[in-house]
């Protein structure tokens, strides 16, 4: 019986189950996978050099949160984000875009916590990540939801339907179960390649009304942690995707329309390699700067400690009271003196925003924005 041709206007209920039925590996792809695997292993090893991985990774994840939401055309500034995570700005005073970005970061770490607790990527993890991203109690979209994917306003023929995801009673749930079985069962495919295959499948299932792209990119990270390829969720692919956004969507549709798995997997292996190299460089640069800053500060400030140094590199904007908690400064006069000394030495700079005063680690910002 001849297979019906793909129709972008019809729900893709015959989205093939995983694993892919045709042979998707060849020498060129395996060579690309080998390079990506090696660089990713170097990144995982590099994480062990960080004195407190959670603090440093929390800083790097902020950039991923911003880039991932930018892919969905949600924009905010680094300045707004840095102010928000310094805890100097109340949530009620944040703009909607900044809230979206911060929810993404919370969803990443919430998913990581759930994964560690459950010891496996499961439906609870997927739904909880989505719910944190969208600040909702909703779960999978219901059968009657007429969800379609349209072209963006900046593209040719804006508003045109480019894809209609599966829908119907029990269809999404069944396809998610198949996806998780593929991800959690040994089937001869390396986890790095499985992540790329699973990312396409998740995007094609499109299980939620909104937030699928961001949820899917977090699941990539969680799966690499689950498969012991990374100790922490630090492979932030969103920057690469932004730089190659047209290819990203074109190659996703290529799997749907032409069953072109190879081009999609080559793209993802290149993204992994490029991102791992860049993240390694960021870690190297931060550690080098941390050491240089500590040695420089310690020459003039007897009270300057390794703990304070690590904290100053845990986020770009720092609050005065945080420095007070670490140094044990008992009086406002002493704390003001300490902050003045840090500014005079150029370790921090002052940024005023109305009545708020922020202390900024410009070296950390320079590295993060490289």
C-alpha cells in the first residue's frame, strides 16, 4: 500500500515511531559524531576544575535562558537579567520578557532536580519543565486544540501554515511514551545521536500548546546528564541555533517531509561540537580570571577570601549585603569601606539605577558575552 504523501495542513498522526526504520548512519556522520563526543567529554572533564560547579553553571545558564527564549522571539537585555538575578529587583517590577527568561532557568534546574530524584527521564520531568517555563498547571494539549505551526512575521508568506502536529484522543500520550522508551532503552544507538533524534521527535509531537521549543532544548540537556555524558546541564545549544536558525527549522522539516535524518544529525553534531568548544573556552577564561582577580585582590586586601572571590564570579551583579554575609562585616561603615576598596581596585564597578545600586563584575560580563 502506497504511503500517503505528507500534507502540512493535516495533523501528522502517522509520525513514525522511534527508532527510525531506515539506516541513518554512515561513515561521514560517524566521524562527525566521534569529534562531537570527544569535545563533549573534554567539557565534562573541564567541569571538575570548577571549585563550585553549581554557582558557575548557574551564571552560564542565564545566557542559555536568554538565548533559548530569543529563539521564540522573546527578547530581554543582559542588564535586566543581571539585575533580576541579583535579587535586588522584585518580581512584580520585572518586565514580561525577563520573567520568561528567568522561568526558563528555573525550569532547567527544576528539571535537573527532578531527574536526579527520579533517576530517569520520564513524563513527570517533561511536564514539570513545561509547567515551570509557562507558569501553568496545564499538561499535554487536549485533542480538540487546533494547534498549527505558522511562519513568523519576518518570513516570506507570514502566517502560512508550515506544519500541523499530531492530535486526537490518546495520540500525544502514546507518542510521548514511545519517545521515552526510545530514550531510556538500549537500542544500539549512541546517546548523543539519540538525543538529536529525540529532539526532532519531540518537536514533531509538539505536545504542548506553547513552550515546546524551550522544553525540548532543556530535555536535550537533561538527557545528556541522565546518560552520564555530562555531570551538569551545561551544553547550551541555543546560541548556535540562533546563529543558524534558518538551517535549524529547514532541517527539522527535512526529516518530516523527506525522511532526511542525516542532514539533521550532521547539523546537531556540529552544534554540539561548536557549543562544547565554546563552553570549554568560557570555563577556561572564567577560571583564569578568577585566579588573577584573587591574586590581585589579596595583595591589597587581607580580608579578601577564596569564598568571596567565587561569589563575585557566581553572577555578574552582586549585592552589598552578600559581600557583608561572606566577609562577616558587622557594621555598615566597614561594609561600605570594603565595597569602596573593591571598586577602587577595579574588581567591581558601580551601576546606579534610580535608588538601586549594583556592584558589577565587568570581567565576568566580558567573558560571558564573548
